C-alpha cells in the first residue's frame, strides 16, 4: 500500500480478507451509481451508536470532500 496518510495524524489499520460484506454492498452501490452517473458512497451505521462510517473509493475521496464543502457541483467535477 502506497503512503497515503501522515502517520503522525492518522492511525490506519489494514485488514485483508478474501471477502468483506461492506465491500460487497459497495460493489452493488457502485453499479447503481454508475447507471445514474453518480459517485458511490456507502454510510455504515450501528443501531444505538452515534455517528457513521463512510466508505468511498480512494479516487473519489477528494470529489466527495469538495462536494461536501460546496466547492464542486456535478458540472465542475472532472470526469474519470
């Protein structure tokens, strides 16, 4: 895995399995998003627990952040 994060600020744990249920869900979401020309994002949450986890492909992370911050619209996003 190439260096993506500053190790002083982020604790990254990599778990490698032959199959993850959340990745299977992401793959289904990605197929649907492609049909609608959208960025696939999955939010994982747990009952009775505050907050959620966001699953997004590394190549789409900056796009999602830009949209969240109001810096991008579908018309200003670069096409892959």
